[in-house]
């Protein structure tokens, strides 16, 4: 029996894949409903449809433009992005797992191991502590992973604070915005339309999240009010982090499988689920296999993030000027951020002046 802790996208998609292979799978979810609370912007590239077709009720908006803003520059590029209702998306993937035969126990919180083949779980509905015997435990329990802590796999992880709220804002509902520069240290700010008059506005940073958030909110909307908060932690990818220890595995945010450029973790976690399913079925080393299949891409995202974090406002202005050229826009449309290696290679071929930024990348 395989026990997966956490019914987020990573846990539910893994459960779906394993159940499809005939494995006996149980998901434990600490909340009484799947998908709540929402702590995500829910924006993904169309590559998500390489994993499965999204049902219409999961999609809040399809966006075909991004507006990139630096201190003294602003460009618009064509993209193909999907904004999801994150709670509905999580329930959709969990239903896929159930349809393949996985069990889901709601209001069940993992609290620790009990020897090597059992775990302790708090059943909040019946107010009981239970022991569950299991051959394999997968921690798909997000950035605060209790499984990683209990297994001693919580090594030196760094996290951004992702401070986001829903706000009232009239904006172009076919475009999302990303904001870069000194007002967004170490990461960036975003404004993503959710429906007419409502947007998801946020920033990521290591420190003083409140200060940066309110400054951005006031400058972008002219207001100080939020409709509701949707904040959370965003792990920074760490290629040295152990993601398998014996019969304990980590996936998704628990394994820091997140693109360091954007903080996007949904698509990397679906990809990791495919890798982990293959490792469990074929008894392969997941530490090695994940690094082989996704390590290069996630390391490239990390390098680009480290490069961007050294940028001055002038560097961002210059980068946006290069990106505004038609030949560059075509590449940005063809290769999205889920295929960073061909994206960067083609950018360098078409516009060698991007090499200026590579000096910063490798310095
Ligand atoms: C503000 C913000 C905005 C973001 N925007 C985007 C975006 O636009 N696009 C994108 O791709 N990514 C985005 N992300 C990242 C994305 O949300 C995560 O990468 C993604 O949710 C990871 O999925 P997961 O299944 O690993 O973890 P989670 O979605 O965190 O799911 C973990 C599940 O485990 C459960 N759980 C936790 N502890 C226990 C326990 N002890 N016992 C039982 N259950 C437990 C939780 O209740 C939860 O259901 C954003 C993150 C933040 C904070």
C-alpha cells in the first residue's frame, strides 16, 4: 500500500498515475475539503494540457498577452496562458485519482512515523489518533512538509514569501502584468485578471513582504483595500535536497520542485509525479531519476533567478528593450517558460546581445 500525504496537484496526480498502474493508493488530506484555502495565482502555460485536458469550469480566463513592466520601460508580448480556479483544479485532479480507484481520507493529518512501516495520523472528524500500516509514504504536503521534517529531509530550504490578495481593479482582462526592479527585490510583482473588475495582485520576496505588497497595491490600484488574502510560501529549488530516503519520497513543494524564475510549481509537480510513478513501478532511484529528467531545467531557472536578482533598474530597462523586438517576441511565443533550455538557446541565436546578460548569469 502507498500512502500519499496531501491532496494538492502533486499528490493527487501521483495517486491517479499509480492507481492507473493498479497500485493500492490512499491520499491523506488534513482539510475537510480539497482545494481550500487557496494560496496561489493559478496561472499556467498551455503546456498543462500535455498532462490532461482541463474541464471548462476549472478555467477562469485564457490570457493572450503579458505586459512586462520595469522602472522606465514596458513591453507587451503574446503568450498563451491559462488562469485557473485553483480550488476547482485541485478537486478535478483528486476526482481523476478517485475515478482510477485511489482512496481519499479527508480531515486526516499526518503527524509522524511509527517505525519504518507505519505512520501516525490525526483523524479530526472522530478526534482520534490512528496508526496506518504502509509500505511507501509520499510527502506531497506542501512547503511546510511535516513528512520531510519527520523523515529528517528538511535540509536548508529557502522560501519566498508569496503575498497575494484578490483586489478590485479594472484592467485589460486578456493580459496579465509582471513588474520588475528595485521595488520588487529578489523576485517580482504580478497582477492577473480573474474576472471583470477583480484581479489577483501579489509580490514575492524574502523580507518585508507586507511593506513591499502595500506599496505595490497602492501604486497599481490607488487603493489600500483587499477582498481576501491568498498568501503562502514559495520554495526555492535546491538541487542538493534529498527527495527520497528509503521508502519515503517527497514531491511538489515539499521537494522544492518549483521554477525559481516565476515561483510556478504546478507544472513541475505534475512532471515530477510522472517521474516518481515510474521510479516506484520500476524500483528506480528517484533522487537520481528526478535530477536526470528535470534537474537541468530547474537549475537553469535558478541561475536565471540569481542573474535577475543582481539586475539594476537600468539592466531591466535594457532587457525589456531587447525583448520588444519582433524576432524576440516570436521566440517568446514559440517556447514558453516550461521549456527554458530551447527558449534561452534560441534567444541567444536570434539576438546575441542577450550575451551581455549571460556575463551576469555566470559571474
Ligand atoms: C502566492 C502564491 C502564488 C502562486 N502562484 C502560482 C502560479 O500562478 N502558478 C503555479 O504554477 N504555481 C504557483 N504557486 C506555487 C503553487 O501554488 C505550488 O507550487 C503548488 O501548489 C504545489 O503543489 P503541491 O501539491 O506540491 O502542494 P500544495 O498545493 O501545497 O498541497 C499540499 C496539500 O497537503 C496538505 N497537507 C499539508 N500538510 C499535511 C499533513 N500534515 N497531513 C495531511 N495533509 C497535509 C495541504 O492541506 C494541501 O492540500 C504559487 C504559490 C504562492 C504561495
